[in-house]
């Protein structure tokens, strides 16, 4: 009776430390940042099949967007060239430079999304192993969902994962291509606008960075005791005086912080679109994220129906019943 339940339960008894449960050799060490091979843990058939389909979808999309996309984008650029020439009298020669942009965006999109796929497998592994031990640190516990929600939402896991990954890959590819193309044309035809933007933005960004460096240095060497090793204040009067002036400074500099916050949210949405285990909403609003709610309920259903300790005990009792003949 050496099924996956029994192997995992036996591994818990053999391993003295949590690090002993992972392979650490010359073959697995280079891939530790992408995926860690567990000695006794095995994914369910649904997870393996779903991620296999996701990898096939990424492969097909890469082929279609790269090779068929060259002909499609060339026709669209010729159409844009005709409109600009007839309406604005702008003669922009695209040439063949956009093909290099297509290849660059394809390689970048594949690297980013394949990395996200394997990182998603790591998160599923970590969440399942923690949940086997009754630890729900990164995901809400089961009592936050009704039984009906657990069943109805976990059914969308495979479809949402494939759909989110595919559309995230397409959107990231399209936006990165447009960005590369516009940046190339901007620098080639009118670099003065680019220089003016840099002259306008760089001073604000430098002031923003210098202010953060100053706050970090003051916090470590002036405000905190023992040079930041303890959280206790050392110079309370200087701290509150600086806090007063920093309030007015942040009121004006907060405009840049708003743009940075929105930019980070948009960039994170593009990069992590295929990651159902990440919610872009706060802890109180994460249940409004359908993808994240689907992921959490799927993890709970995996625990309910695939817990290795419970599976081993049930198998053992079932064999005892069969041997007793009752």
C-alpha cells in the first residue's frame, strides 16, 4: 500500500528538519528559484493536467503571436502609415525594425510567464504542505467560506488559470510591443521630446529618492536606539519636529507617490495575471477577487479530499475491515 498518502506520511516520520524533505543536489540546485523538488509530496492529477494545458497554451500563443503576428502587424502598420500620411502628412517609415521588437517581446513574455507558472506550482506546494499541518498563514481559513462556496468556486480553478494566463500573456505581449515600438520611433524621429520629458521628470524623481534615503538614514542613526537594532525612539523631540515638516512635504510629493502606486498596480496586474494565488486587493476585499477566491477554495477542497495523513489512516482502517471480513 505505497500510495502517495503513505509515502508522504512516511516522509514526515523520516525527516528531522523541513529542509530534509527537499532534494538538494547538483541537478535541482540551479532550479531552486523556480521550483523545489519535494521528496514525498505529489500534486494531484487535476493540478498536473491543468498546468500541462497552460504550458501548451503558452507555446501555441507564442508561435501564433510571433510568426503569424509579423504579417498581421505589418498590415496594421501599413494602414497606420497611410492614415498618418493622408491626414497629417507624416511620412513614418517602419522598415523591418518592428520584427526585432516582436522577437524581443515574445522572448520576454515567455520568460516572465513560464517563471510565473513554476512559481505558482511552488505556492500551491507550500500552501498545501502548510495546510496539511493546519497552518493557514497566506490564505484565509476554511471557516471563511460556506460549503456551497467551496464547491461552486473551486470548480473554476482550471478554467480560470488557463484563461487568466492566456489573456495575461496576450495583453503583456501587446502592451510591451506597443511600448517598444513607440519608444523606438520617439527616439528616432523626435528625441527632443524625450529629452524634455527626462528634464522634467528626473529632478522630481531624484528629490523623491533623496527624500527616502534621508528618511531611512535618519531613522537608523538618529531616531532609533542602538542604530536601528531596537524599535524604541531615541530622540523623540527631533522625531516629532521632522514628522511635522515631513507632513507638508509629503502632501505635495504625494502626487508622484500616487502615480507610482498606480503604475505598480498596473505592472503587477500584467506580470501576475496568471497567478491565482495573488490578490491585488486588500485582506478585507480579497473575496471580491474571483480568481483568488477560486484558488483558496481549490486548496481547501484539496485538503478535504486529499489530506495524506487522513488518507493513510482511512486506507489502514479499510484494510483492517477487509482482513477481519466484516
